[in-house]
C-alpha cells in the first residue's frame, strides 16, 4: 500500500514490527498532512476486513536537512508514539 501511494522520489521501508518510515523530499507540512490522511483512509479501509483496526500515523516534517538520520528517525518515532497514545485511528504532523 505504501508503494502505491508514494511518489517516485519518496523512499519507504519497514523499520520494525508494524512500523514503516517514508522519506518524502520536497514536501510541506500541509502536503504531508493531506498525504497522511489519504494513506490513513486507505489503510483503515483495506485492513478493516475482519475486525476494526486502528491505524496511527505520525509525520515528522523537517524543513531543512540539518539533522542526522538517527535523530530524524527518533523524532519521527516519538511523533508516532504520541499519536498512538492519544488514541488509535489518528494522524499527527509535527514540524521540526
């Protein structure tokens, strides 16, 4: 599903368990929010076949690439856990 919704310039991969990461270049917080909402809707619909599934999406937006990869992944992971703890089935975008 990620491969179907990402742009050709985006890089995505699984980082563990049911967690995935996408590096999307040349985006904005608003575009990231729109994309995450579409992805959330598609995943929820596709996974809700047998029983309701809660999909949580945390987006960490970096206006400048002045951080190390490890720090960006940690901030993205923190954002995802923040949205999970706020209640499943949500999307959260944080700008750093």
